């Protein structure tokens, strides 16, 4: 088990106590054991593996705190966040202007924090031997609302005249929003005849069992199921690029690289359990994101996130045009 005790002590303002590192570790352990209460997260299935990993590690040092991590999709999570039902929303996209308006009307503020990078992965069945890559234009032809594409042969000459069976996130998903905007030019603009699920494991199961399938979801779910899926390089105009840690982190995997976020209710930080959890999350988000298949940000980015929390800096800081490339330059 990782030695993550000091984060608890820091969150409870115990890190400033004197003494050597051993005594500080002991203080952190005692602080963690003394904590009680609950922390409520919901939202993105993409961010879920990171938050789940953080929650498990936090529980090891603060067993008296109950951390619940739901998977309602980014949009579903924002609905609960704005209703005051949760402390933190996991989001795979920025908050929408319409959601901000509802939050203002409800008297709910938020602290926006990017916590890792992701690359939406386009995948097919591993027995698919004809797709070597897809262009953004081809993806648009397949997924746009008024598409006439029905078979693989409709996409590219020489491919099988077999129906393409499509799988993708549900309409409450931030991944659905991001993909439709990046590929079709507008959020929520998509053909309706696809198998949709907020549970990415359902999508993995469907694609892995269907030779003529095509789908997309977060990079971590592809990495976790590499033996069941074949990833498709995407040509965004500079030639086909496969999603990897390197191509996502640099923004070369375009236009499907993106940051993922936490949205925190600043009022919830008045609860020592929530404050400790958030401090713990930001201290170890990079390490744990890598462990579950996502890409860590720079330490400067995480330090800036900690400063935003410490100063209770609310509102959107990065805007709906935030991208991995732009954030990488900033940090």
C-alpha cells in the first residue's frame, strides 16, 4: 500500500507541525483515523476510474470517511451537482453555459480543476482486418445526423458491404458531447441508431463480440481491454495517429485529445472530510491517473489546481475551447 499519509495531515492543517518526517507521518495517520463523514462524487464514466482509485487509496488512510463515486455521465452529474446532491462532479468536458446559468440560479458555485488528459479512442473488433485508419471526414460521414452511410463499403471502396453496427456513450455523457463537437461540429449532433450506454464496459462487450462494429470511449477503457479490441488511428489532417500516452500528452492525437475535470462545490470544502479528500486527490491524481490508463499533467498544473482550491477560486478557468495542446503550453 502506498504511503499517502502526509496528504491527510496537510489537508487538516497538521503539516505545519514541527518534528521529523516519521512524527509527521504518524500525525497524518492519526488525522486520517480521526476523520469521519462522507464525500459524494458522481458524473463521468471516463473520470470514474481515476476517482475510484483515489477513493480506494483514501479509504485506506481515512477509513471513517465514506466516499461514494457514481456514474451518471457528465451531464447527469452536473444535474446532481447543481441540485446540491453531490460535492464533486467528475466531468469529461467543460461545464456548458446553460449549466452555468442553472448553477447561478440555484446559488451553486464551482471550482473547475483539470486533473488528467484523455484521448477518445475509436475502436473496432480485433478480427476487423480492413480498417487501417479513419479520417475525421470519414468519422463525420459515419456519425453525422443526416448520414447515408449504412455499410463499411459506404465509407471506403473495397471494404465489406456489411452493416456498420455502432456503439457509443449515452447522450448524458461528456464523451458523447466532446466527440460530436470534434467530429460533427456540434455537441449532441449524432445519428440516433447506435447502441448507447453510460457504462463503457457495456460498449467494450458489444464491440468485442461484433465483427462489424465500431465505437468510441475513453483511452483507459481501451488500455484495459487491449486484448479484446483494435484501436483505429485517426487522421486529423496530418496523417493517421494512434492514441498513446505520448501522442495524447502532446496534443498530436487531434482532435480527440482532451483534458478531464473535477468540479468542486466550494461550500463542501468547509467539511474537513471533503477538504482532506480533495487535497489527497490533487496530491496523487497524476500517479493514479497513469495507473488506470490516463495521462498525468505537469506538476505545475496540479500545483495551480491546489492554489485554486486554497483560494476558493470559483468559475471556469479554462473555457470551452480548452485543449490538451493549449493546457500543455500554459503549464
